[in-house]
C-alpha cells in the first residue's frame, strides 16, 4: 500500500509543480472567474432579481450568488485543462511511462485525477481569497466545509476530462470538444441563474439544467460554502464521478481503448 | 536444470481491424543476452513493444517475463521490465534527478532508497554529474542515456529498448549501443528493436521480424553466414534501403 501512496504523492506533486511553474496558466485560471465576478456580475446585478432560496437566508447580491458557480467553473476548466494535458502526455509519450508502471491502471488514472483536483483546489481557494478581499465573504466554516465538496466535484469534472481524453486522438481535435462540453455544461446550469429563473424562460431548459451534473456540483459547493449539506447534489455528483471514471477506465483499457486505436 | 527465459513470447498475434500487425510471433530471450529485434520500418516492432509493456493486450498468444505471465500477473511482470520507448518520455523543464525521482516513485520507491538507486543507475551510464541539470539542456545522446539509466532504477530483469538511437548522431548512437551491450555483458537481458544492422554485434542474438512474422531467430554470426548480416537481412526481407547504416 505504501508503494501506491508513493506513486500518488509523486503524480500529484508533479502536476502541482507543473501548474505553479506555468504562471500563465495560474493567472488565466484566476482572471477568468474574476472577469465574470467583476464585470459580468456588475452588469447583471440590476437585471436579475433573486429571491431568497436555500441555502441563503436573506437577500443576496448577484455577485454573492455566482461565486459558487464560478468555483465550479474553475474546476470545469481545470478538468478540461487536465484532459488536454493528458492528450498532450499521450502525444509526448509520458502517458506510456505512467501506464507501464507496475501499479493497477485504475489507481494510476485515479492518481492523475487527484492531481487535477489538487490543482483545482489551489485555484478555487485563491479565487475565494480574492473574492473575500473584494468583500464577498462566506461564513468562516464555509471555507472548511467546502473542501470535501470541492474534492468531490473536482473528481467528477476531472473524471469527465479523463473520459474525454480517452476518446481524443490528437490535440487539434480538442478545441471542438471544449466548445461542446464546457459551454453547454456551464450555461445550462445554476452557475449563473437559479432553476426557477430558468423555468420562467423555458421548462425544457429548466429540466435540462436539472439533470446536468454540473448543476449539482454548483449546488453542492453553494450549500457547503454556507456550511449546509445537500444530499441530493451529493448523490448526483458522487454518481457522476463514479460513472465518468468507470467509462474513462474503459477508454484506457489496453484491450479496447485509446492505445489500440492509436496503433 | 533449465533457467526460465528472461522473456518468452509464444504464438502472439494481433490485428488492427482486417490488418494482421503480428502473426504467430514466437521467440525467447535467454537471461543475460543482448537480443536484437531486427526488422524494417512497419515490421511490427513497436506493436510488439506495446504488447510487451501491456499498453496493448491480445487474446492470441502468451507473453512471460521472468516466468510471470503478463496477462495473468501484469504487475509482477511489469515490475521486472525496464522500458525505453522510441519516443522520449521526459519532462524537459525539470532536472534529471526530478525525472528519475518521479519514475522511482511510480515503482514505489522514495527517500534514501530511491536516491541510492538513482545514483547507482546514473553512475552506470556515466550520467551522475548531470543529475542537477535540466533535461532540456542535455543533448540527444545524454537524454537517451538518462532514459536508459531511468529504466534501470528498479533493477529490472529485462530491458526493452524500442529503436533507442533514432535521431541521434553517429557518435551518440555508437556510445549508446556500446553502453547497452555492456549492460548485457553484466548480466542484464536486453531486447533491442532496430532496423540498423550496424548496431548488432556478431555474438548477439537476432530475431528477424518482417510483416508481423518472425522469419528467423539465431545469432547474428549464424544469420550472416559467410557474408554480411546486412546482405542476409536484405535477402530475407526482400530489400530495404534503410537497413544500411
């Protein structure tokens, strides 16, 4: 078991070092949600009236509403970035090094997932810190309770990225997938507007939002930030994480997956 | 008493759709031998390497590494293999030592044990003084030596090298080839895939692979007979310019 943990530590450390050394990636990971928070939220504050819905117990500003969605957005982008880096690793060959080590393949891929989650946690907490400096503060315990929620949502979104990477042959194909995954997932969720608001526009869109796993990741994070538990969201996100991971394992199965298609 | 071969490939076949990439491939690599897997481009060498390292699996045939069935006991088999892929697998922006540590950790080694093994492996390839350098600063030959040293950290019984001299200049090629022959002389079992016959010494074992089939396994001297190995190889494979080094 010690050998397994040594591998986990090395893979997480390698990914974290690569992220921290790449200042451009760190900066863009922070700037993206801050642009949404500062510019988009300012514009929409007047347009969107928000009623009091759980976990909120009072009226909140729009900036406060979208913070959990932006945390999840960071993780969504990070999951896709990890996926991109996996495709790069496949092209560059370092994935071969990983997959030929004498540990079970599911464990090696899980380590990769955990590495992505660790990187996303760095980004989310940096974002929450800046938001707090801007006056958008959560209850103190929320910053603690949100940690397991972020780990789980990070695992789900990372597993989705892993699944996508198992289906892509070349980096050039990646941009299209980003458009077909990130934007629909993000906009068809409760990241920017609550479900009841979406229902006013279209019940179909509301239903799609309700079954979007990303919606539940947002809600899991939202409730946790207010030190509250959302069992339904937990169930959705947990199920999504397991399902995406199992499908990704099929994609990386040497008998049927990526390496075979690559020849 | 007969010793288990370091590597035993029995009746292995693999198809990509309708195309037969490997067809009933069988050969054995004795312990402490340098065996060249000689074949022109497209012969199936890299596909065979993918099977030997379990990046691919096939239901047809059987592969054993030091007596461990790769299909039934993949972890035990993989733990006994050191691999140098044709394509470099290095983190260019980190140091040699950090690359080595990462690999050691994938094999479950950390701390002093990892340091000692890494030092020994680098020393074996005359690379110890480069440990603190960034990989990007190394030339092609040194990068390859580093990859070979890395493949030795966990003391494998079999070293697999898939065309390791591709892209290197003549001096670096000669140096790498000599280093690996030395490793075989020290007792390591080596499978060296190549299409260049000048990398093979007369006493080396040779498996000639062509169009996914093994044409012959014998020593280079036996295959060459009275003539040159290159002539014999070209005659067997029906002509191939690239075989000439």
